[in-house]
C-alpha cells in the first residue's frame, strides 16, 4: 500500500510538474480479455499469491486493460487488493519507467478473486505500465510491470 501511494504521488507530481491536466483520463469500458502483453506474479514463501496481467485489443485506437488476480492461498480470500494502468508518453523502452500521459481510475477494495478490470485507450504505438498489489499476511505484495507493449 505504501508503494502504491508513492507511485500515485510521484505520478501526480510528474503531471503537475509538466503542467498537464487530464480532464478525464482516456478510458473505456474494459474487460480482462484480449491479447496478453504482460503477465507477472508475486510470491510469498515460494508460493504465488498474486498475478498482474495486461491485455491489449485494437478498439478505440488501442485499448489496454489489466486485472490483478488472487492466486494460490489468497484465491477466494478477501484481502485489500488494487490495480491501475497507465498510458505512457513514450513509444519505446520496454521495462523502463513510464512517463504517464493518462491513467485509469484505481480499482481498490477488499476482493477475494481480483481487482479490475481497469483500462486506458489510445494506446496503439505507446507503452503502458500497470501496478497491482494484495495485502497478505501483514505485508504488501505487488507487481509493477514497468513499460510494456512498446
């Protein structure tokens, strides 16, 4: 949760520093379906407890969506879980830090199976980045994709 707060804060500062104001983030009705462009997991004591998956489809000038799934011992158990995806301003640099051009709303709550879907549009030829986490056993476990789909 601390990491999510720091990512959100740094994103807001970056947007403010650039003088950008997004009246409404580029978003559309989304689902966790399409071509998988990223899949990352997080483990506790060697067992996977969460999975961040980014999907792409060509609608709306390119739409990327993401879900953060509970896996293993966390599957079916309510826990604070969140996910958010960003459209980056860069068009290359897979794995680099995202310079955020648009952000989905964050989906955060007490979920048993997944947070999301959330999505951004206008992503054709642009990198995206997503972060998802689950609070489990008194610790925040997260996956940060870095830039993907570039």
